[in-house]
């Protein structure tokens, strides 16, 4: 896939979201620490990172849903069609959420209201943004949407409660709700982590189909690199609250320049290669972002190439290929290591 | 694939030997492990068996849970969580079990572990029938067969130090004196790649991966020869998952352990297993050597599973044939007539809906339960 | 639903029988007996009566088992027996005084609920603001101050400050609705105040707990406004534990307002039970306890049905 063309609809610039704790709020966990990325119209973007990398918090920051306290967006811009969402009023954000930017969450079993029928929850989303729509009309449309996302007997299902649906169907219903108002951007936060492999494939196929049909952009937040390879146009690898490598999927997977990206690639076993291949762990644990010094590469503590330079200064984001950017002082060594591998 | 000869090629003739150890030389996963191996553990272990003997055998294992209804708890049916499963595991080898949620794979693990009392069939461990063990005999069994479970947050008591957790079983069975306990806990922690000084800490001070190491240390403390691993890496991050899988593999080689490795991630199960069984609604659908199974999946369900697992290399992944699987598994209370998979199988025909296929050898020990593959 | 209610009502029968048996046995195991009371009363009036005579008068000369079945047999015919010391039937005492207690209980429950739910929700919507802290502080105070103290203050200070004296003459609801309401208002407010404190805090905690749930975040993500998030999503779920707790408190109210009934001169059943127990008035005490038991079981049934209405995941089996 070539470099994306078309209008940039979401432009996250140097976003910083901190979690403050302690008596005088002196402990500052820099969950998102200067994250920047862009999403083009209709693009399938994957944001990849481990737990604690700040990938979910960054999505909530875009939606203006970071719980305060303790979360606080302390800097940066989230430009949606050029308008900074961080400066928007509550009313403006309410009009955007669900209508222009929708979100799908990780655990469908807890993300749906347990005491309201699935149909009503979808109808509610429709009626919030279409005040003129009657309840009956909204319910009929909700059932239609459930059919659209591949739920059999949608009229019956619409009248059921979430607990009467399987995990896969709940996630389909969540997706139906998210796309009900035809958003321009769908943020999906680990939508398949709680699901089985076969259902995961079904749900992601559905997301991809809806993206093409509705022309919306999808930001898929995930830790599963395989999923990324299959669906994404471009990838943003996030570590320690910031993007360390971004670019077109093929470029990032074939020619990764950041040791963390390469580490992730080498840590998953590959079904297509002999059994002994893969599973090279990254030493250590994901970083505690309240302890990592601000002016250093967050990955330095786990990186095999780390030098004093990495511990004393943050590597800048530099272009390494067409639309392919990487923030590392040791791009060359990394790429060399990659090229020696199958 | 760049090097076709290395892959599980058409002839699938990869040797079923354990793959090389993970970890490059500059990344020692478990520093100092060697000096601690083989001393006490080996002494407490059962006499070393010649490699190749079957240590664990199950025959027609069944676990039915009754479903009751109404005021008088009338029996309305059974959830056939495990419905006639047989397998044999050699000393020092791993049987992988893959399946979707609800396939009964965890129940199978609990039956073999004898946390559950199977309603039918038998489990033979090291020549002894353990299906009906009770009391002391069961406790003795639990010294030799231990279990590690999925959730590293739920499986450790938050009010016990990790050393206490590790030593719990040892203390109950009075396997060591006070001085010996301390040394044992340190040795176990070191063995799983943790700092032995961490023994006095509490679980909340550890990350998910470290807790899972503590769980493994606890399972090792009694000196078992068999460990049942139930989704041990599912809750972990990829980078940490690789550490834990590597650890399990290293322990197997050093201590001659045998594993049942239960999981839903096909690639991880394959990595660790010598043989893999694919489970669906309480039955094995296909059993074969690890590379044979993934190289030549014969059962339509296995084919769909393998195809659904994405490969983190765009060029390869896009080129693979996709077999998509519609719908979700039916309820295990009312499994479909005939072949259990027939409701989702794209090859299903009349016979599949009427007659349940038996698990048969399709050649070279590759077992499949499918009319289309094994014919009559 | 109908089937479930029928089943529950049928289950009342064996439960009630057990309650009757326990009440009967326990009453008789209490030290001292009605016989001694009768002898004592006669002595006070200068008359002499032997214990045997007193026993015969009270119908206590028969074996206990026979007494029990006589009592049960009578109840099956709607006859709860006669009071030992008042020239009245037990049924008449209960039927005239239970409604009074019930009215007090219901009024205080309505006031308490009407105050605590909105206040609790308000606190949950604006946690740790000045208003929230103020309401919570007052809640703790009202929950911890004894009811007789509040009652005394209410009786004394309005009279001192504004010359308003709380009406203390009991007017049955049948004899004038307005006068009845006027007389019930203050005591039910006092009764409500004490429960309200705990209830506000409970509603607040439950709602805050629910506000942290994923589905509330989903509601925000849909673009819902605060009012909708609070009511359609947070409160509907918070209602589940709230119903359980409030239902439990209603059951306790009917016999538990003795102090207030006493202070405000309300002839409720609570007072009657206390007297009956201290006099060893077996039929009256037994009758009241059985009626309480029925009431508690009916309230529980209503709570369970409400529970099902609040939470579709509950199956009534």
C-alpha cells in the first residue's frame, strides 16, 4: 500500500495526558507523552503497543473521555478537520461524539448497559443525534443495523438484553451502535481481545467492510501484530506514551527501524515459519512512566542497542522512507538485524 | 517464506525435536539457573524414566455437568464439557490443546489435574489409575502433577508474600524444614528468573509477567514431573508472553517435565507443543504432531482456525488462503446430531448430520474425526 | 410472573407455620408467665385468685401441644384469640392499630426516598464539591443522632420559637384526611430523617460506583448529555442495590417506630407489641408477630419483583 493520500481528518499533535496522584499530585504518570499522528479520510490506522503504552488513554483523550481526576490532558492538540477538540466546549464535544467520531471498546460485556435492550441502546445513539426521529423509527433502524452487522434475527435480538447475546454478538452490536450515525472516524480500542480467534476474524472483517462501505476512517488500537498486518493501511507503534515508529504497514513490518518494533515482531511465534522461529522476548517489563526520565528514550532500559546518548536525549522523529518515520538513534543496526531474519 | 526447506513443507518431515532455545546469547533469560538445577528437585522426583515412555494416558475421559430445572432440581440434561477424550503423553513432551472458549479445554485440564472427578473414562499417570483417587493418594498425586492457570492476578493470594505462596504446598506436605524452606523458595524464584530476594514481597508489587513466573515457581516447588498449563500466557503482553513461554520450554528441557499446554493462540501452542489436539465442543477433532497439524490441517475446523490466525507479515498474510468460519459454536448442552462441527462446516453433507465420525488415523499417526477425510 | 407470585404465596404457608411454631415455643420459654401477672393484678385490686384458677381463666391449663393447635385452628378460621388483659380480641387490636403504624411507615418511607434519591444522585454527579461535602456531613449527623433527641427538639423548639406546637391528638384518616396528614407530617419527617442520612450516602456510593463502569463511558462516547447519562444509564443500574436496601428498611419500619409513636402519641402497633411482651399476653404477642411476619414476607416479594423489573438478568425461580 502506498503512502496515504487524501484529506487529513484527525491530526494529533504532541498530545500529553498525565495521571496525577499523591497528596500534592506530585506523582505524574505520563501515560501519553508527546504523541503525534495523523489519520486520513477512509484510512485504516493501527496503533500498536503493549499495556501501559498509553494507546488506550490516547484514544480516550481524542474523545475527551479521560476521567478527571486523576487524568488530565496537559498539552498538545487534537485537530479534527482543523478544529482543536481539546478547546471545544462540552456541547460541541457531545455533538461530535457518536456523530462524527465513534468508539468501540474492548470488553463488549461491560461496555453495553446491562439493563437496557440492545436495540434501545442503538436507538438512543440515533435519537441523540437526530432529535426529530421517533422512537419507533429509531428502533426499526436499530434492528436494520443489527442485521447489517451480521446478527441473525435482528428484530428479535434488538429486544434482548446484552447478557442474552454471546461475546461476538455483543461486539457486533457495539459496532452497530458506533456506526449508527455514519461517523467519519471510528476508534476501536482492542475490540477483539476478549474474543476467540475465529470470532476475532469475523469482527475485524466486519469493521473493514463497514469502513469501505461508509468511507470512514478506522483507528484500531491493538497489541496484536498479526491483526495489524492483515487489515491496516498504516501503523503507529507506540511505546512509553509516544509514537516511536509510524508508516505504511508494509514498510513498518518489512523494514522496521525501531528496536521496539522489531522486538514486537520477533516476540510472536509465526505459523508460517518452522516451529523454532520467533518468540524472542524483549527483556524486562513495560516502563513505569512516572519513573522514566523525561529527556530520554523510554525504551532505552530494554533496548539491546541503547547507548548513553539514548539515556540522555530523546531521539527525534525522522523520515526513513516514504511516509515512514522512526524515532531512534540506532536505526541502522535495527534494520541490519531485521534483514538478517526470515 | 524465504527458505522453503526449513518450513513444514509438503512432506511435513520436520523432526519433532524441541526447537532451539529462545533468547540470543546477550539476553540470558535466567541468570544463574544451572547451578541450582538437578540437586534437590531431581532427588525428590520420581525415578527417571526412559524417555519415550508414556507418563500420562487418558482414555475416553468424560466430564458431564448436570443441568437441573425446576423446584425439585429435576435433571434436565448434561453439559458435556468433555465427552470422550483420549490421549497419551510421553515423558518430557508437551501435548497442546487448542480450542475456542466453551470447547471444554479448561475442564479437560481440571479433570487430568483431578480438581474435578471425571464422570467417565480414566486417567492413568505413571502406570497408576488416578481417576478415583481420594485423600492421601490424591495429595500424593498433586505433588507430582501441578497446574498453572491463566490469571496471574487472581491466582496468588494478595496477603501472602510470594515466598509463602511458593512454599504453600511444600508446607502442607511438610517436605522441608524451616531452613530448607527458605533455601527452596530462593531456588525456585531464581529458577523462574526472578531475584531470590523478592520472596518477601507481595504480589501487588509485581507485574503480570512476574506474577506468572511466581505461579510457575509455586507449581515447581513440589518437584512435579507433570505440569498442566491452562492459558498461562493469554493475559500477558506479547513481549512478556515470549519470556514465559521460553521459560516453560527451558524448564522442560532441564527438568524433563511433561506438559499439557492449553491455549487459544494457535501459534503459541504450536511453539511449545510436540503434539497438538484441536478440541471442539468437548471432543478432539484432530490430533497430530505439531508441525504436521499446522502444515497439513485436515479437519475443516482446524483449517479454519489456522486460517483465522493472522501472521504478522503483510506479504505472507495476504497471500494465504482464507477459510472463514461463520457463526459461533453451538451450546454444549445440545450439541448437533452427527458431527459436532456440521453446523458450521462448509463441507457438511447428509452423512455428517447423521453419523458422528470417529477419530481415525489418516496416516502417520495423524488422527482426524471427519468423514470427508477418513471416508468409511 | 403470575406463576412465580403464586409459588411464592404458596411458600408463605409452610414458612408461616414454622414462624407460628417458633413464636409459640419462644413465648413460652420466656421466664415469668401470664399467670403470675394475673395473680399480681388481682392482688393489686384486693382480690385473691389461685394460680390454678388463673391458669384456667387464661386457657393455659391444657397441654402446650393442644394450646398450639387450638391457636392455629383458630387462626385458620380468622380468630386470633382474645387478649389476656384487655377486654378485646387480638384481631380487633391489630386491625385498628396496624394501619396507623403502616401509615407512619409508608409516609416516612416516601419522604425518605423522595429526599435521598435526588440528593444522593446530586452528590454523585458533583463529587467532592462544597455541596456534596455539606450534604454528606449532614447525613452523617442525622444518621448518628438518636431519634428521641431529634423528636424532643422538634417538639420543643418550634413551640419556643414560633409558638407552633406539633399536633399530638390522634385523628384517624377516616375522620378527616387533612387533620390526619397534619398530625402525621412531623413524626414521619423525624422518622425519615434518621433513615435518610444512610440512604443518601448509599445512593451516592452506588451511583459513583456505577459511573466508573464501562457502559457509562459508552454512553458518553455516544454523545449523550450529562442528564441522560446520569438517569438513563448510571441511575438505572444504581437502582438495583438501592431497591434491595430500601426494601429491607421498609420491613423494619413497621415495628421499629415505637419511640416515635410513643413521643407523638400515635396509637401504633409497635407500642402494643412491647406491652404485650412485657405482660406475657401470649395471644396478642403471637398475633402481632405473625402479622409482622406476613408483612415482611410480602414486602420481600415486592422487592424481588421490583428487582426483576430493575435488572433483566435476574431470573425469578
